[in-house]
C-alpha cells in the first residue's frame, strides 16, 4: 500500500502507527517513501520493444527474421568461393529482361536483374536473394497466423517452420522453387482473408500473388488446385460474393501472365518442353512406388529439424505440468482455434503434397524432392495439435531460444562444411571452385592476344558464369553456344566481335559438353589450357580448363581496350 500514502485515511493511520512520537508532539513528519517513476534507459526501451511479452511483438518478429537473413547470407557468402549451380544460372539469366527463359518463367530473373543493377554480380548476392524470399514468406506466414490466433502463437508456428531445410540450407539456393515461397505464402494469406471478410481488395491481392507464383514456376497450378478444393469443400462456391472475388482474382492473374503466355506460344522449345522432359513417365508402377517412397523419405529428412525443434519445445514446456493431473492440464492450442480455421490449415497445408503424389503416382511421373519446396509453408501450425495453451510468453521464449540456437549452428555448420572444411579436405565442389582465379587467367589470355575488351564467353552456364561475373557486368554468357538459350546476346554482333570459348576438362564433376561449344572451339584461332588447384589440399583435385579465342572481325565496332 506504499503507493497510496497520499490518501487521507491511510496517511492518518500511517502517522499514528508508524510515527506516534512525531504525531503526539505535532512535529513535522519525515518524508514518506513513494514509488516514483524512474526514467527508462535506452537499453530498457530496447528490451521492452523486442520483448515476447510486449503488446505488439511485430518488432520482435522483424528482428528474428533479419537475424535469419543475416546468419544464412553471411555464413554462405563468406564460405563459398562460387555459388550453387542454380544461383549461377540466375546470375547468367539476369543479363537481360526477357518474357521468359528457356527453362522457366521470368520473375526470379527479373528480381535478380534489379539487384544486380545495384550491387553488381557478387557471389553473396544470390544467397541473400534466396533468403530474402524466405523471410518474406515467413513474414506472411506470421501475418496469416495473427488472423487465426494470437501474435505470440503465430510466431511460435513461424519459428518452427523456419528450420525446415527449404528455408535454411536450401533457402540459400536461389532457384525458382525458393523464389516461389513468398508468392505462395502471400496467396495463402490472401485466400484466408478473402474467404473470411469478402474483401475485394483481398481477392485482388490473391490474384496478384497467384500471378507472381505462376510467373515464377508453373507448379503454382498445384496450389491453385488446392485453393479450388478448399472453396469447394467449404461451400464458398455456392456464394455469389465468392464468384465475384474469383472473377476479380482471375482478371488480375490473366493480366499479369498474358505477356508471358504470348511469348511462350512463340517458343518451339521453351519452359513447357523443359518441364515435359523433366516428367518423362517411368516404365512401371513399381518404379513409381519406389520413386514416391524416395520422395517421401527425402522430404521427411528435410522437415526433421522442425520435428526435432517441436519435440524439444514440447518436452521443455511439459515440465510445468508434471505435478498437474492430466484432467486439469490445459487443452492443446488447436482445440482453441475455430473449426473453420483448423480445416483451412489442414486442407491448404496438406492438399498440395497429396495432390502432387496422387497425380505423379497415377501418371508414373518421377518426382524431384525439391519440387515440394512450397508444400510445407503451413507445417509450423500443425504444432498446435501438440503444444498446450497456458503461458504463451513462456512458450514463445522457449521456442525462440531453441530456434535461434538451431539457426546459428545450422548456418555456421553449413558454411564451414561447404567451404573451409571441404577446401581443407580436398573435396571438389561448386562451393570450393576457384572461379575468381579461373576468370583472372582466361581474361589475361584474352588481353594478351586481343586489343578489344572481352564481351562474350561461350561455355556451359556454370563455367561461363564463373568467368563472366568476376570480369565485369559487360561480359555476357552464350549458354552452351546456343543463341536460343541466350536471347540477351546479339548474334550478329557476336559473330563480328568474337568471343572466348571455354570448356571444363576437369576429371572431377565434368559437365556435359554441348556440340555447339565444341564447334565454336574448333573455330578459335588461339588455344590454351589452365591447370590450377581446385582446393587448398596439397596433391588435391585439379581444375583443367581448355580455352579458345574467336577473334573480332574488322567490322566490329568495339573500341580498343586502351581507349
């Protein structure tokens, strides 16, 4: 009651009981202790702003997502001399803005094109871009969760799913699967909001995210099918308002994808042909069953970190219930969700995976495990069927501790294993490939023989990209010597101004050599080879590169390098 001494009754009692002598002689009372408000220090303000117990934990969510982005971008960027194959492919494609590329739709390459225009083509940029897609998707998962449950519980689900391999070790792979994460997460969020609120803005945003997902990879069609099943099962298709929303979403989607579809129609061999080649049916259903088993087992391994984190958090949290009778223990979080929300999470969370496996099984289509990249976005919410309600702040603190430890150890371990440890042990890999040194030596060979600057490298995507990115943004790659695969290359100018031709002859990880590159090498007038260490291990593997120069013709308009 010390903070109530200013009230007259209590003040009088205090004088009588605590200071009787002063009161009897009418002496002035000593100053009474009061609970004064102390100024809040900057460190305390910071702690309160990012506290799990704060009224609004959005700052904490942003901090954790930025930490995720930092540790995975930093450890991979510092440890890798060269990026993964998919990352290099995107760097090469980012040479030009096209309506499509020979394997995939254009959106990821457009995004990287914008970043390359700002930062150039450093190796770390590809890891950063992949993880940027990851944290955007996690932010949208959290926003969706906030509409289903509390902010703290939504963050618990978001943190748990963040350790799935597609958000971590495979999240640094800047490919079309990783780059589809954010648009699929956004589409799921907007579908929930549209069906709950009948907001036409939400329906329009659903169309936008679906358009982005389709312009990233055609596998978005599986997600669209899951959305349709959900609308069918829940009876939303019997409502006129739903059809108005679908019409608006479809209009936005069509407006976004039409230019790409028109481009696609003109391609004799493009993304559709590539997708078809990837889905050649297997010979028998027995082989298909074996493939489905492998697909399932691999993806169980890729969500193992989520299962481990959930087990640790659940066991840690359950310690407070040991002395509580089972009948008195709190119910699971899932039991406190609306039945419609539980149905949404289950259908939208599981349907894409089941549909893919059913269709593949029926048509004997082989499945690559990474095609499931976007299928686990909602799996963090399935923890609600295990975790119990109660002290959400305490549960969130435990989850943060476990996830941050796993993320930091995972990123550091991945970076060390792929970089310094592989380098020291002599393991040839793309991460240890000495791309900068290869580029320096072949560029020196060009400069020693030619008076014009190098503008074009004809090679496979991987080797050509390694050479080009270290010389400068002006150097482009003629992929596999094929102008159809490299629409950013002016064929007439390439014929006049020459090119460097490069073939990887290394014994370890030799690529397939296309006939077009071999034919171009035969046209070269200067030849040479490089033989340099692949790793830092003495007597380790070697990188062997054959290079050739097709010299510029007199008609080339390039100025001498000295001017």
